[in-house]
């Protein structure tokens, strides 16, 4: 009688995720949604006029780079959502497809961060009369969250 344990088969059933656990793909979905929301929040406000009466402009209205940011948020959300669905056994992805989707999250979030970072550093004209607002910072934070989520997905894929 052999006491050796059978070797696990490749492609054997994976362990089901804990339903209460929030993993890297779920963080990616949240980051993508926040990035898309941030495009429609105020990015800039004028410094002219009476106090508490600032005129603000959201990212969509103020710069074409916000449209790129919105598209990147959509890509991050869709790619991360597909991995979440794979984790929950709603769809079945091959390992290489899951890895590719994780890299899509990293790439899209990085492109979004470059676009948002540019607008953090270089404000639209007339820059001397503008101040940065909450939506711009939220977009930057969401991009960083998306990058970390994608890297986390790459690191933990089995």
C-alpha cells in the first residue's frame, strides 16, 4: 500500500473564495468606478469672486484628458469585474486570460494616472485664476488604487 499522496492535477478545482473577503479584483472594480465618478466631480474652481461662490468645472468640461481618464476607468472596471466573476465562479477564465486582465488593469490605471497627473501639474489656461478641487485628487487616488489592485491580482493569481 502506497502512503504517498496523489499529486494535484493541473486545472483541478480551485478553492472557492470566502464570500466576506474583498480581494484585489474587487478593489480594482471600486477604483475604476471611483475614477469614472471623479471625471464628473469638480477638478478646478476659479479664485475670483466672493468667498464661497466659486465657479467650478468638472474634469469632463475642463480638459480632453478627462475623456481618456473616463475610458481608462471603464477599462479598469470591466477587466477587474471579469476577474471578480471568475473568482466567484460565474464565468470561467483560463489562467493566462486572468493574468492578461490583471495587466490591463495595471496599464489602464497607469495611463489614467499619467493623464490625471499631467492635469495636476499643468492646469488649463488661465491657470493663475484656478485652484485644484476634490475630483482631481480623487481621480489620482483611484488610479493609484487601480495600479495596486492590478499588481495585487498579478501577484496572487494561482
